[in-house]
C-alpha cells in the first residue's frame, strides 16, 4: 500500500515535470485550464479529470522524445492511445481522448501550435447501456418505506394530509425553528431553554430526525429528477413552498426551476420543521443548507448516496443510487405522457439526445408488457 502511494506521488511528479520539460507545454496547459474553468464553466471534477489526462499524455510523449509541444504528431497521439488502452476501459479512454483533443484544439486556435495534431482522433464506440430504473411500483414501495421509517412520529407539523398550505405558512426560504440565532450566536435549538419545539412538543431523538431527512432526500430526488450534486447544494431560499418549486444549479452553473409534488412537500416540511432543528443543534455555525449531515453541516454527495442505497435495501427494491432515481423519474414522466422537451428542461440536459435515452427504456417496458399480455406476442 505504501509502495502504491509512493508510485502515485512519483507519477504525479513526473507528469508535472513533463509540463515543465516540454517546450511550450506548461503555459499552454495553464491557459487551457483557465479557459475551461472560466469560459466553458466545466465542473471542478471535470477540470481535474481533463488536467490529469493531459498531463499523462504529455508525460508519455516526452518519454518518447517529443521535446516541443509544436512537434506533436497524430502518430504520437495514436501511440499514446495504444499505451493508455492497455490499462483503461473504453469509457475512460473516450474521456481522455476528448480532453486531449480539446487541449490541442485550444493550442492551435491560440497559436501555441501551428496545427492541431489531434483533430482527426476519434473516440472508441461505447456500447449503448440503458439506464437502471425502478418500476413505478418499486419507486412507490421505496418512498413509502422511507416515509414509514420517518413516520414513527406523528409527522403532522408540516402540512395537512392534502398537502395544501394554509394562510401564513412558510413560503420561499423562510427560516425554520432552530435556525434563528440570537445575539450570543448560539442556535436556539441548542439552548437549554428551547429543547422543546414549538407547541411544547419534546425534541425528536436524533435518529428520528435523520430518518426524516432521509425520507425527504429520496422524495425530492424522485419527485424532481435532480442530480445528487444539485440536491446537496440546495439552500432554504431555493425552495418556493407556495409554488412547489425549487431553484437548482446544474452543470455549467446553469440555473433552472423544477416542480415537486405533495408527497415531497410533506416530507420536506416534516424534515424542516421537526428534524432539521435537532440536527442543526450540533452545527458549529448556522447554515442555510436544506439537507444536513449528522454533525449539522451541509450534507455531501457521498452521504446522500449512502442514504439512497440504504433505503433501497431496507425497502426490498433493487439497489439503486441517486442517479437511478433521476432515471426513474424521467422514465415515469415519459410513460405518463410528458413531452420529451419538457423532460429535457426538467432534468437540465443540454442535448435532447441525452433525454432520448429514456424513450428507449419506455419502449423496452412497453415491449415486455406486450409480450406478457398479448395472446399472439
């Protein structure tokens, strides 16, 4: 294990050395990373992946004797692809080729190189995999199980059974009990004189508060089809309870508004009114995050994924993660007659072709129903 760590450190050091050793590579690399971060608005994860792919490529080329970035040829890049393909799957190679192709296109456009050696590079063809989805019945089972686990309290602090709001109830981003901070900076929910919640009800056990959070997480993911990164970034003022909509920031920092239904509203209300103040009491400082981790800070993506996988197992449905709930929401919308472009807008897809994957899932389900139900299938 120690050797692996040292090897990784040496590889990283040699890749950085390649940038410095190859004439013209380092300033071009820095300019490219700035460009894809600022101009193209790629996520930090994508920028990190592209940066690593380009450094690896230049490291291989330098070891082959390429001393100047302007001397890179198509043949050099094909040798690099052959070298990398030995240890990487087709999907990884597709990403690496896209990264390197983008880098050399940038270099050619900005006069760093006289030509673009990567222009004719093609990515490997990937098998078309249908996304994993739950059936509508499985999704209902999972949501009901999550609500049942959280429903050992009365759950009535939020909204009436109909899901409708009464005058004067919370609207957009209104702070919930326990979030207010008095002059001494201590969250109210953590003060000895406020251990009972509004109406004199005792504070919930933390385990029950977290169960309410978990139910709200899966309800929101399924109801809206948002990505897990979008879920964990939600702040209180992103939710408009009167309109049943939330404002989410997706890939490329693009903002969109998505609706949600009465069950998600009820779960959100229960979490925000009852559970969240209990969990927030552990926080080092107040936060506007909708969903909190066990210590009171903003929940992270790994924790949210763990919540979904655990509830899937507990409810007896196939083991799914947040992205499968997103796939399921899209498929069920299309099965219910939603327009493809409306689903594209809801999911925040930049390309309609990405959304069209879900039509294939719907056709598969339709074909299976046909085979089961039609006497001459």
